[in-house]
C-alpha cells in the first residue's frame, strides 16, 4: 500500500510511475487520496479542539453547581450537549474518510522503480541475459504431455476423476522427480542461509490483504466459505505474514526464509495450447524464498536472489533467459520484478519458471512490518520474494529437453536425490 506522505512529498514521481503501469486514472486517484487525507486530518483536528472545549465545560459545570449557580450551569450544560453532538459527527466523518482512503489505497498498485522499462505487455519486457545452449532434439520429439503418457509418470485423467482438470496425479518416477526437486531446492536454500519454515496452506483475509493478493486477486483464489479461509496461491503469503504487526530488530536484518508448499490457483479464463499439460495447473508444488531487508540493501538483495535462482537453473542444465518486466506486465504489488524463463525445445518456446520481486515498503505498509533503526525510530522494512523454484514447468522442461531414443536423461545434480539417472 502506498504511503500517503510519500504521495504528497513526491507527487510527480508517483504519478509518473503509475502512468508507467498504464493507469489512466492515476492523477484523479492520487488527487482523491490527498483530498480524503485532508478531510481525515481536518475532522480529527476539529474533533480534538471540540473535545478540549467539552472537557473545559465539564469542569465548569461542576464549579457552577457547587456555587449554586443552577441557571448558569444549565446554560453551560446545553452547550456541552451541542458539543457532544458535533464531536460525534466529526468522529463519524473521520472514520468514513479513513475507511474510504484505505479502500482507495488498496486499489492503487505499487510505484515501479525508475529502472523498470515502460510498456504495456510481455512483448515490452527487457531481456537482461540469456544463458545456455538450446538442445537439438531427435526427430519425433514429443511435448511433455505425450512423454508422461509414454513413460506413465503423470496421469491427468486420474486427476480429473478425483478433482477435475488441472490436478495431475504423479506416479512412480514422476512422483520421485517431484520429491527430488523439492528436496534439492530446499537444500540449496539452506546452504544459502535461508531458514526453512513450513507454514499453513490456508490463510485468513488479513493475510491476503497483508501481501496484496486481496483485493487484487480475490477471484483467482480458492475460498473455503464456511471458515472464511483462502487456499494459498503461493507460500509468499503465509511466510511474509509471519512478520505482520512485528517490530524486528535491525540487527536481525536481512531475515531469510524458505518454504515448500502446494499452491492453488483458479486460473479463471485460462485456455488454449499455451496452458496444456503442466504449463498451467490449479494445484502445483513450489519452493519460495522470502527476504525482509533494510531499505538501503533491498536492491542488492534482489540481485542476489536473481543470481541464486539462475544458479539453480544452471545446476539443472536448463537453458534460460532473464527478463526485467515492464510496467504494464509487472505484478500489482511489485516495484521491480525479474522473470526467469526456461526454453522448452519440444514446445519451441520460453516458459516462465520464476519471478523474483522487490516490493519495497508496499507490503510492509499493509503488514505494519517495521524495524527500529540506530536513531531508535521505527520505519518500514522492505520485503522481497522469489520462486526457487515452481515445479511444473521445470519438470516439463527437464522431460522435453533431455528426451532421447533410450529414455529421458535426468540432470546430474538430481541423481543422488532420485536414485536413478534416467526415465
């Protein structure tokens, strides 16, 4: 959530940033924010002034009654009743302005970092680097949705019977590949200094608002109506919310957490060949890394996380590229995002497998996540997270890029986790 004082102090910069996101009503929305903030503050000031007068009158009534001046006391009491009515009206005005301001701020996305390129869609994203050679596959190459049938390792039909489309069943070496990847990703994160946590996979409404999934992505999350809980779309939500309403010690920064969870996304409106097989699922596994940092070091942390995810892809021997997302393609809460895409040689296209983002103070302001600096004053921390990694498209790329006449070769780094070197 944007800071009102930051909007007031840096209005032109904020407006320019929101326009980079192609937010056509940005100017009107920001003006409304400032107007509601003025109304909120003025009603509070007037209320405080009238309350001070009411307190003085209350004492005056007592003195007049002791002195036997009943008529004068009655007149003052009448004035007190008028003040109480005015105070109540101002309190209601203040509460309404505060609620309208909060609701409006929830609808405004984060302001992109100045390095974020302008653009409207994925076509305008900036390619930062490309790594690795695209493999040349043998004649008769198969996409992963055919390979999984050939080797009987993932069954979509069974998933449809149990739950519906988008819920695959992993079997035999397919299930072992899932487990191997999860353990490999967790072990790598622990070696990089992340603390492993195993959070709940259902969260309450406060948690959804805390990290910005609500109200922005409400229609994309599964909702348990009886208990008013949401199935998590990513471990970012519960892990970051561990620090909601927390004042952390500056000496503990950066805080680095990693967690494995299943993730659930309705993916409403998704259709077509680009979502076939493992390319887009309603339930999938993911290992997520989260950092809470000092504002002075968050972009250094972002680059470190970017390099860390690249290191995982290099160990998996997958060709990849790194994109810096443009304003029009960036997530609602992000100030800067790097996407990592792996090349699928069978599908002959790039598949997104990770996003690494810096949210600056946007999430921390919602979460009331602060730290006390050397000057003993509390200030908002910066939050970051990244997929390290999401499994479905990694599995798809491993299967497709390593297929051959004698089966599918597994990346060497996974052999000890798998107990086999090919499918």
